[in-house]
């Protein structure tokens, strides 16, 4: 209507002044017709408004669907995207394969993910906002998902998000499993996974007997208290050297300091069990050769996941072998 009004106003400003007397009656006739048409349009709009108002009134009197019923039967997501290596492993363990629409590029790396084999053949994200838009996920999972720079570029409020806490203790792992299982539509599967982990750990022997161990990484980094590895050490009865030295969750300890500390065990990642660069070379210095080693697959410790039980049982088994305990 705006465009139509502008079109009729332009001739009025230019030509009507020149031919005012000649075309005056014709203009008055057109103006009267336009007025009548406007009145008719207003009448139609008013009638339509009455019909709409009546429809809304009738709708308002109908009972609304039960909120409780809708909550009891949530829609199961069919386009799940994981934004984090740790949530990759949770989604792979708990969702159906056909529900998964995107994982991080580390999901298929066996050196990083305990679920690498399960991730083979599934879509891998390329850190692209366009890819997220194309997938149009109905669930985005992360630690947290709302902290993703990619999502920030595509307005994260348009997608359902599951923000999970970083799991550095066993109880936190159980909680993230429970929350993820509920979000992907398989709460019973999550409960069964937690129950299985509890059964496995219930029989885990505390063979450490308070002995001191250091989780020593390339370039002399040592994992301290309040971490996933520290929780595992405590569970098998070991004392973290970082705790006895008052170190933070992550610190560097020189070769000389480690030799002086003389821990009962060195826990190292499997990838550093052989010398392949300068970072791992110091872990094989002759001064450390007489300290017993426990080797753990880093894919079991990089995230708080169901792999916790495998890591803890592996540590306990290696202590048993060192002590000559037949199990």
C-alpha cells in the first residue's frame, strides 16, 4: 500500500498544478472512488478481526496439553553434535550411531580417544560455522557447549545445548554420564553403564599401600592434586608426589628434583614409553632407570569417561606384578 500511495502522489505534485481547472472534476471523482474503496477495505478488515478474535477466544477456552505429559516423553535428538573430545566419548558410548551428526577431529585418534574405533565412519567437524548451520543440530554437547567459539558465530541460542562440567573425579564422571544419557534419550543405558563401572571398581584392590607415585610427563611436567589421575592414584592406594611436595595441579619438576624426591613409582603415558623426541628423552635418563614404571594409555586419562575403570584396573594390575602378587 505504501508503494501505491507514493505512485499516485507524484502526479499530483507535478501535473495537477498545470491542469487544475481542466481536470478538477475528474480528480474529485477519482478521489470519491478511492474513499469508498478505503471504507470497504476497513469494513473487511474489521470483519476479519472479529472472526480471528472469536477463534482465539474459542481456543483459549480449550484445555491445554499437559506439561507433565510432554516432559515425560521428550523428543529423542536425531542430529547430535559434540564440540569436545571428552563429550565425543560420552556421546559415542551412550547415543545410537544414527543419532550422531558430528564429532571433533580427535574422536578418531586412538592416541586421544578411548572410543576411536566406534567413531570411525561418523561425520567429523571441521571447526566450521557453516557446517554447524548445515547440520542444524537438535542437541549440541560440550564442556561447556556454550563456550564454543564456533557456536558463538552462529547464534547458539538457536540450538538446544548440554553444558557438562569437566570431570576430574569419579562422582563427576557418573554425573556427566547420567546427564548425557538423559539428553540423548537413553537414561537406562546410562544407568547400566554407571552400575557396571561401580561393580568393576568395587573389587579394585588398594595395592598402593600409601606408596608415592609421580605422574611424570614429557618436558618434566607433573600432574598434581585435584586431577583425574590424582583421583585414580588415591583409588588404588597411591600417594601423589605432587601432594607431598605441595605442587599445583600441573607443575614442572626438573630431573634433579625428581631424583631427589625418589618416588616409589613413575606413572608415564604409553606414548612416552619410548624416546621419540626431546620432550620424552628426559623421562629415559639413566638417573630414573631404577624407579619402577607404570604405563597408562593416555586415551584413558585425557578425559573423565567410562575408561576410568580400565585405567584404574591397569594401574592396580601393574602394581601387583611389581609386588609379585598373582591375581
